[in-house]
């Protein structure tokens, strides 16, 4: 159902520019949630006029960047089989999407300053629900601890992912180690506490 | 060895103002690492001139606030017995100083923009070492996992503490739950991985 092919080369160019701008927005906003439209245009190698031609305001650009990231995350998650053992499912979820989650968190932080809370919630309710449901199922099946709420454990996953992304950016963590370190840590934090805890138990 | 007692009331006032300014600096910078000198003076209920009388620049103020926080943390840790079971020691360390650690992290973030890296390192090397040593001892004694580096596990403690502080600030976590949630999570993440891990093991 494509439109009549007027100036297809120009349309392809425009599409390519929009992609470049969105990628640059994610990169810049991950580093600094206050990154300006000029910073992002510069990083994308386009002028501000071109950028504004695609995204009329900084808020539009941030919303588009966040929507794109969450869409990519959704595609990744749709392809995963999260129905089996919740531990294996959580490991696969983390290792396949930690970087997208880290980027989405950073862009979400930028978005908090410019988008309405209702719109923000709408955008990230679905991925959040997916993680919360998985952890809740693990608790119900007895493979995840129940002495801490599922919402806290889901938050811990986000905190560890964001921290790891910062560690990678600051050169304290090798990017190739990150997925395993994160998943091992979060699975450890979710494991049920057994009796033999020694003097640390209470 | 006090100086001759000229204007003792005025000296006490000045001391009181300096304390108020440092407390306001910690509060403001925890919320926003870019908080300005005016924001901090306003929160302390003093004028900018008074503030600059105590701290000639924003960098001086940030360094003083960070030094004070780290000093308070040091006092708390000095009073703790960290020599026993590393799990119990880590729990006590976290529950007694999570809030100071969260505040110090936030002020450290502000400090990164204004202090020399060498000075920064000097300021927080000691508390960092203490946590790293404790986790290393736990690994050596076999009560903490050895498949992840001690430096990463110490980082996880910081990421979870910072995340919890944000959750408390945003109303997603009750402040009274925070110490137990954090310590349970970090101890869980540090526990050695046993054999019977089910399909999630590899």
C-alpha cells in the first residue's frame, strides 16, 4: 500500500536521516539526559533545521526515541520463550535485552522532564508488566524468594542494569562481562533464602 | 588551644550557619547534582554572601559537603564490629549506613564535575576499600560467591543503595523497608551459587 513513487530517493534519504537522528538521540541522552537538540543534531551529522523537520520539538524527539527503543525491546522479548523455568526465562530476558533496558532507562529519565506522566506510564507499562509477571510467576512456583515484593525485585534488576551500563561507560566493567554479571547477580538476589544461613540469618 | 574569646556568640552563629549550609548542600545535591549555589543558600535560609563567606566557590562547598558525609560515614563504620561473620558484617554495614552511602554517591556525582579526579579518589578511597576488603574476606572464607569479582559485588551494593534511595524519593519504597530490602538483596546476590540450580544452571 505504498504511495505513488514520487522522489523515492528523497523519501529514502529522509527515512535514513530520521533513523540517524533517533540513534543519536539514544546515544546522547544515555550519556546525558539533558542533552540538547543541537547536541543530538551534531551527533547525527545533520543540521538543526533537518532535525526539526522530522521532530518539531525536543519532547517529540525524546518521545520518538523512547517509543523506538521500547518497540525494539518488545520485538526482542516477543521472540523469547519466557514460558519455561522462570530462572532460565529471567536469565534469557536479561542477557538479550540489558543494553536496550539500560538505554530505555536513560531516555526515560530525559522523558520524565518533558512528557506527561500518563503518557510515560502508557509507554513503559507493557515491558514493566512483563518483568513483574515473570518474577511473580517465579515466586508462585517457589523458585524466587517471597520475602521481598516482586516489584522490588524487578526494580533491583533495573538498578543493577543501569549501574552496569554506567560501569561499562566509565571503563570499570568489560562490556562482554556485563550480561553474565548482571544475570548472575539478579538471579542470586531472587533466589529463595534457605535455612542454613549461619550467624547472618535471623 | 582555643583563640581569645572575642565575639564567641558570633563564632557560634557562623559555625551554625556553616552546618546549615552543608546540610542543605547534601539535600539539594542529592536531588539534583546540578543544584546551584543559590538553590543551596535558599534551602539553608542564608544569603549568597553568607554562603560565599564560608565557601568561596561551588567546588569548595561540594568538597566540604562530601568530606563531611564521608567523615560521618567513617565515624559510623568505626563504631561497627566488622571483624566477625562477613555476612553479618555486611548486613550491619548496609543497614547502618545505606542513607549516608546514597547521599555520598549523589554528592560524589556532583563532585565529579568540579573536583580533580585525584582529589576525588583520595576522598572516597578509604570507605570503598573497607567494603571491598569485607567482600574479599567473605569470598576467602567461602561465604560469598567467587564467580563474580569483589569489585563488581561492591558496585552492586552501591547500585542497589542508590536505586533504593531513588525509589524512596519517588514514593515507590517505604523508607523503613529500605534497609532490610537492600541488605537482603545484596546478601542474596553475594551468596555462593550451589549445585541444585535446576534448568537455570549451566
